[in-house]
C-alpha cells in the first residue's frame, strides 16, 4: 500500500474512479452514504478487498440498556451506543449525542466520518461516536445525570484515555462530560482527565476550544487565498449561520482584512431564516450584541442599525468572492447551486454536509474551489485532541500556544489536500478523502491487520 498522502495514481485508477459506484435506488441512510463515499475512494485508491471490508464497517459496536430512575420514582430504560469505527491510528475520538431519533446507523456513519476527519488533519486518533436515544428537553438535570453515569457504567471497560475518548455533540455539553468523567474516575479509582474532552477550561478543558473551529476554517481559507495570489483585504464574503463556527470565522477573516457583507441566521420567533446585509461590511461586535445564545439575530435591532433584511437564502446569491456555509446540512443543493454568483471563487464548508453531491458536481465544473467540511471544520476536533494531550500531561498551555499549534495542523492539512488535488486534478473533497482513507488503510496494513 503506497503512502497515500502522496499517492501514485495511474490513469486506470482515475478511470475506475469515474466509473465508480452507481447510485442505489433505495433511499440512503447516513451509513449508506458514508459507505458509498468510502467505496468511491476505495476504488480510486485501488484498495484490496480485505482492507475495504475492514474499513466499510466499524471495528466494534456496543449496544446497551441504561436503566435510570426518573423523578417520579419509576425506572425507564434508555438505549445507548458506542461505535468504534477504527483505531489503527490512535484511540477512538468522537462525541456522544442525545437525540430522540438517534439510530445506530447514524452513529455508525458519524464514527466513520470521525476516522476520516482525524486522519485528514493527521492527528493520532481514530474514529468513534456514541449516542443515547432520549430527548433532554423532557428530562430533568438529575435524570440526565443518571443517563450520563449509566452510559459510562455500560462501556467503562471499552473506553478510556488510551482507547476511546468521548466528547460533547448534539444536545450534550460540558456538564454531561463532567458527570461522565466523574463516574469513570469513581469506577477506575483515580483521576483521568484525558478520558473525555469538551470540559470547562477550569476543569481540564483547553484554552482556544471556543474559537478553534471558526479560526481553523479561516486558516485553510487564508492558505487558499495565498495560493491564488489573492489578498484577503481585497475579498468579500457571505456567511450562512451566526453561531459558534460562523462568529469566530468572521472574527478572524475580518482581522485578516476581509469584509463580510451578509450573514444569514434562523429567527426563532418567525420560524424562518433571514439574511442581514450591509454592503459596507457587517460589524461583528454589533451583531453579537444583538444575537441570542443560539446565534439568532434580533431583526428589529438589526434593521435599526441599518442592515437590509433579505430572505434567508439570499446569502447564497451575493456577489462576493467567498461563501461560508456554517449553519446546517443540505444548503447548497441541485436547486440552489445555480444561484451562486459568478464572482464566487471559494466555498469553505463550516457546517457538516452543507453541500449535496449534485451541487458538488456543478461547483467542480464551474471551477470554484471548495474546501470540504471534514477538512475546513476539523479545527474543533484538533483542539479536542490538544485538550486530551494537555489533560493526560496534567499541564495546560496558554491560548496562543493552542492556536499556534492549531494553525500549523490546519495549514499542513490544507496544503497536503490542495497539492494532491492539483497534481491529480481532483475535486478537493475527493482529494481530502483520498488522503484520509489512504492514511488509515496504511496504518491497518502496517499493523498487519490486512
Ligand atoms: P450553532 O448552533 O452555534 O449555530 C448555528 C447557526 O445556524 C445559528 O446562527 C442559527 O441561527 C443558524 N441557522 C440554523 N438554521 C438555519 C437556516 N435554515 N438558515 C440560516 N441559518 C440557520 O452551531 P455551530 O456550533 O456554529 O455549528 C454550525 C455547523 O458547524 C453545524 O453543522 C455543526 O455540526 C458544524 N460543526 C461545528 C463544530 C463546532 O466546534 N462548533 C465543529 C465541527 C462542525
């Protein structure tokens, strides 16, 4: 198996990639999609059948029941999962989701995507994911604590700082992580802050985690502009979302001299999204002062401050150089991709899965550079890795040191993907997958697994 960070690709491999898997007719769930993406790249990399068989599925899955005593005295049984897709490159890493519609297939897909995300930024971690079928909206804090502690009790033998390190995800937060850490430490009889990440800074969390995803995104954007000889201060951008990722992306991009002219977000009261535009450039601090903790901007305050209020999807049709989808999935689709202005040169995906495959094909054909989600938003997991390292050492770095290390990781990862894409004339998403899957396959080979 060649070192696929710099793979040798023959014309035959390219032909195989082009002839790659026909779409299935049945509706795809997330795991089907993750496997289809893998199959395409496995074909391109000409992986042998046993490596494909190994990487198409998780290495291990734990399915378990979590009994919890409810506030009314009754016992309720919740279903929990931990899926470890691959740990050839290092301990598993991935969040724990609390969601009423959680399915094991979603968890499987997310665990596989974590493997590729950690590999593309070349951190020594594998991919895992966990979940509990529950709706925290209908659970008291005490009931949620029971579930967190119950989750740990069921998998305590199979997770830990040197095997699999959980983190927060949908509807879980730092408090949930601390309950889980406490349970783990009670059972193991010691202090193991490296068991879990996403902890508050004063309880073993890392400086810089809040900024990490948005800043990481801008580190990759900065490199893309540099490669093209474009000065950031000569560019404009339009952003979908005004949450954690978007706000810190706007912060650093503005600091580089770029001008954001439009921001779109969800309006909880009206149950629609709006785009707020100011052609002279939005004022981040001012918008922050008008936003709630969910990243919704107060429309009346925005109007009073001179922002034009446009329909929610207007962010995509702005005549800017850069688009940053940083809200939710499936936003750049076959229906909306045609609205992208001819001025747009770069799309940086902050959200997970904002672009559908049919839109990808058009973006590629138009020659727009797309920095794919699992590279562009990998700053978050990279900083979680730094949290794990600091926790294991029980020695914590200053914020500048964390962000400096983050810059090095993101820049190096971007350059490797960009170089492969240029050399092999690949779409950036395919190049990123080729590097990530190639690295994991190589680790499995070198360990003698396949
Ligand atoms: P967030 O909840 O802080 O913010 C989400 C933002 O999206 C809010 O401003 C909300 O108003 C807006 N939004 C929701 N629906 C919208 C719509 N239909 N149109 C326009 N705006 C809409 O979330 P976040 O942490 O910033 O995450 C954003 C995306 O980035 C998600 O896809 C998430 O999975 C992904 N991501 C986040 C991180 C992280 O570290 N936070 C890491 C990797 C990936």
